[in-house]
């Protein structure tokens, strides 16, 4: 199916299967429900689905605590349902990427059970043990301060009479990725899902996978070899397989994750996420430009996966203190909207106060950034969060399909839903749902469909380097991409005041409108774009004929 670089021009859509569509009325979304909704996803125009973990799990970290890498959570269906789903997606030209969570397992994984019970078990060395609590290393604190495991990364296990290492919750013991047997297990897991038809993996916690875990042995000799191996495994099964890394690392460290085109294909762009958020909060273009300078150059074949929100907290921990405060004050004014001192547990639409102009602006900006755009289920209709749910659960409520009970997600009694549907206020399902927006080109959903369609006609956004254009207006970000003699120009007004900006093309080119309706005047290669408040314009620069 297509070329090996298919992902450069894809639009990725993240789905939590258990919160998407319930097919059998038990209150839990499942694979048959998801399969039934493929026509919707096809019409929306997304062509790559990233499925959050759907494996058997105790479910204490939204499935990121895996008990069995070779199965489907029985509540969500069977392997047969999964295979049917992949096949049905493929028939529509939609690819499927699944989460590979092998930095750690659940405590209930049979490997860990064997490991703790028997010091001589081969599984003992799958994990990282210590007889006593090693010197705490302050750079290696828990990822979730204040949650299960507190700030500890070593937890005592009575059965093993030893401490095991965990960077996340204490019920997620870290695997020892320097152990060849563990690496071999990972190869088989990848092979299994690739043979079932998936197009690749989102590599959970890639940054932590390559950090040293065992006391005394700081880091593996060549930590990135762990990730290069993953890629070698993947392409040995399927040449067009992709690996999308959750590499939330310093900007200066990011280039290495791409390797020489032999490591990760896409990196989730956490840096851009934070700076885009800052730019939207300050209504200034400068943070975007600053961010593009900060990001390393991407080698051929490498790509950013850009996003504004996902199913975790919106992490602005990479911003400096003052900027973080600005973002919090503007986008998470109540303490309860914040989490871990670094993140926002809200969805995009409420963050932008339900203001359609701003939501469209944010989407348009995201889709104009160099790389592959990614968004999470429900953001295309402007869903909100439920702050009464604990922690990150707030942004993981069920998809709102219609104004039927439970938003059409399930026919179960509301009390037996996997999570409550947002049923009140401005973002409740009666006001915000797919059915209402579906046939309405003026709706947010109508806009997102057009945006996806437009992005597909501008492959240069996924392949060329952006060139930032001078506009003289603080609130306006303008940039262009040039590839194969073609040029697209994108202009965004992040501010609440209308702005008229002049753009020099450097040669005579006529503006051809692609998206947005701001007026453009062309005077021999100098364009004047009149942007209303929070508005955008996508233009193709056409050569004059004759
Ligand atoms: C990743 C996931 C997050 C999960 C964690 C532990 O950071 O995005 O949801 O809790 O890994 O697996
Ligand atoms: Ca179900």
C-alpha cells in the first residue's frame, strides 16, 4: 500500500478504543464499534489511526500497564475482531498504528510474577532489581509526582525481598532493555502485530527506554541501539512500517532519535506543542519562530508528528517559569485544571473558551507546521473535558456521536459506562456531537474536513523546510514552503485584532486561495492579506502564465 514515506503526507487520528464506540451495550467501547465507525473516519479524511493500548490490562494507567502483549482486552473484543478491523480499515486506505509499551510491564504480567517469585527464574533479569535502595538520583524522579508510588522510583517487593525500579507508577516495573532476552521478546511482539496488518508502532516512553536503569551501570553502551533495533525488526517484517517515538527530550537530544534514517521515523513534537500553546496564549508569533529555530534539522525520511492536545496532560514543562505561568493563567486559570505542576488536563475547545475562530486558528496553525498533523478523537467536533474525573481521565471521556442517550456512545445505563459522557454545559453531548455537525459545512467538523483535504493538496508541508516570512505584525505568523517549483504560503493572525500584512514573494506570483476567506490583494509579487481576528489564509503562489 503506497510508498515507504506514506507518513509524510498522512493525518494521524488517536483513538482510545474503549471510549470510542460500544457495539454491545456493555458500556465499553470495542473493536466492532470502532469498525462500524470507519466510514466516519474515512469521510473525515484521516488516513492513519493510532490506537492507544487495547491489550489485556489491570487498567490502572489507561492500558499502559500491559499484562499480555499478544492479546486484546476481552472487554474490547477478540484478536479476530482486531483482524477484522484492520482489514476493514485497509479496505478504506486507512492504516493502523498501535502502541508499543515495553519500557515497563504491569506488575501482573506473568514475567514479573515469575521474576519476583523465583530469583533463579530467567524472568528475574527481565526487570531491574536492587537489594537496597540505591542512592537517589535526582535527575531520575518519578514521571508522575504525587501518584501511586509517590516520588519513588524504587519499590520494595516482599515476595522478591528486593527493590524493583519503575520510572512511572509503582505498578509498572521497568524492563531491563539491556537484557538480550527482553529485546528478543520485543522483536516477537512487533512481528506478531505487524503480521496482523498494522503499519507500525507508537513507541511509548522512548526517552526512558534508552536511559540507564541499573544502579552502577549508568547507561547502556550505545543506548540508541535499542531503538535502532526496533526499526530493524519492524522493516524486516514490513518495509513501509513506521515508528513514532514518544521522545519527550531536550531539543538538543532529539536529532539523535532519527539516527541516520535508521532509527525513529517520526517524533511526537512535544517542544512545538508547548511553544504553539505559548504562542496562542500570548497571541504572538514569536514563540513559533523561536521553536522552529530550536528544533533540530530532520534527516531525510525523518518527520515530526505535530499535535496540540493528546490524551495525556498538555505538557508545558519545557517552557521557562514565566512562560509556563502565562500559559497557566490564560488556559488553566483554576488550580484544578492543572496537573503535575507542568500540564493542563483540558481539551482544546474549552482551553480556547469555545471560540470558533480561535479553535479554527489553532487547528489551521497545527496543520501548517512542518510535519505530520495528529489530533485526538473528539477534538474535531470541539469536545470538552470532565474535571470531576481524576487526573488525566478528565480528557478521556467517550466520543460524542449524537444527542441520543450517552451521546450515542453506548446503550448501557449511564452508571455502567467506562467513563461518564460529558452531559452538561456548553460541551455536553446534546450541544456538541458528530450528528449535528456532519452535514453542516459551517460546523467545526466541516472545517476540519476541509482542512484535512487542503493539507492533502499541500504535500510540501510534510516534506519541505518552512521559511518564515516578515510581516511586521507581532500577532501574525506567516511562512512558506517551496518544493518542486511549487510554493504554498500560510498566514495566521493569532491576535484578537484584525491585521493587514504585506508579504513579499520575491517574484511575480498570483495568490490562489486554498483555505480561509481573508481578502488578498496582489501587486506584482507583493501580497496584502487582510486578516480578521484569529484568522488564517492558505494560498498557493501560482506562476503567471503568458
Ligand atoms: C506514556 C503515556 C502515558 C502513560 C505512560 C506510562 O507517557 O503517554 O499515558 O501513563 O507512558 O506508560
Ligand atoms: Ca462493548
